[in-house]
C-alpha cells in the first residue's frame, strides 16, 4: 500500500493537506501519479510539471516540492509538497 501526503504551504505554514491511499497492484510510478492527480483534483489545481530537480529530489528523499515554475496556472500559495509516508 502506498500513502502519499500532499500539503500546501504559504508563508511557511501549512494551509491544507490530504493523504491519498493506493493499494492497487499498479506500479509505484503509476500509484504516485494517480495520487498526485487525486491531490490536485481535491485542491482544485492544475497538474504540476515534473522538472529534473523534482525527479532527483523525489528519488532521493521520497518527497518533493512544486513551486510556481511547475504550474501553468498561477497559484495562491508558495508550494505544494508531496511526501510518501508509507510504502
């Protein structure tokens, strides 16, 4: 089972968060993308673009942050952070 924690931050404070659980037999990558889609739908956000820095950070720490540069639309928070809390 994969549990992904999505958090929005503004001025170094968490303004909202959610946890997505996925216990399907899909691959790890597909589970992460599906969970991120679910988080973006719940927060009413466009899907962020994965930059090379996001991929490397996620590989190393199972966590990454998406800033304004990752979104096509403007965002009203500082960054969206996703973090695997259980695998």
